[in-house]
C-alpha cells in the first residue's frame, strides 16, 4: 500500500480499512506514542535533575551560613 493511499484514508462507517491499512496505521500510532513518551520522560528527568541541583545549592548555602555563624 502506498503512503498516499494510507494518508488519504479516513475512518468512516461506509468503508472499513483493510488489514494492511489498519496494521500500518497502528504501527505509526505506536511509533508516535513511543517518541512522545520518550520526549516526556526525558523532559521530566531533565527537570528533576535541575530541581536536584537547585536544592543542593540551597542546602549548601544554608549549611555554609550555619558553619560560618550566620543565620
């Protein structure tokens, strides 16, 4: 099946997709879902690392101020 045929297909009650069309559609959906999930996970862990660095810096400042006798 050509990409043009696949792209021109629209789900409708009048015309069922062929097994080949449905298999290709589901494959593409799965690939997009994997990519989206990976991007979301990467963004989440990047933000988590930034939060860790910020909290470590905050605690280091607090510890240094206590050690140096400042509040």
